């Protein structure tokens, strides 16, 4: 499971050119689900993301976590993060989770954030989405549960 997390001032997702969901002050999480991912990957990633100290304190040092600043998250499924570009010019998605499995993992990921009392907004799994991100910093991290 791979997550690209970006600290944001605000962000929104427009789903199928209509519905829009917005957050202010928090994180955008672009989530790629590999075929071998399990609930263990979800737990690791959620715990890591909510406790990662990447928000600034009054001295402009990264000392606060998402929970410390009462931040929101916008979670977007993005299977292209599992794309293999090593050979050729067209990415291979053989390592991405099958859509049925990926949807279950994605929903469980979202549910765990909600259980941790985080304000959560989501994209829509499998839909066409336009994501607008105002990255604060810029601050961006990549966390891969397969690198444990």
C-alpha cells in the first residue's frame, strides 16, 4: 500500500464533473493499493499518517500531527501509484489490487480514519475525479507499507 500525503491549506475533489467535496487545513492522501496488501497495511499506514509530525508549531518547526492540529483528510484512491514504469513506455498495473479487493481495502482505510475521530472526505472509488490541491510548504511525503 502506497500513500502520497500532502499537507494542504485546502483541497477539493470534483467527482464525475458534478459533486464536489472540500477540506481545509489537513492532508490529501493519494492511496495506491497493491495486490498483496492486507488489513495490516491499512493499520500501519493510518497509524503512521495520523501521528506523523508534519504540521508546524509556533516556531515553524514540524512538531504537530494531524490529530494535534485537528486536521481533515481528503482520501483519493489512485491505482496509478502501483504502476510499474520500469520497462517500456506504457505502465504495467499487474501489481495493483483487483478492483473488488481494492475497493474493500480503500473503504476499510477510510473507516479506520473515521474511527480515529478524523474529519474525512473522500473521492469516489473508480470514478473520474478532478482534484485541486493547495499544498502548504510544499510538504509531500510518500509512505509505502511494503517497505516495513
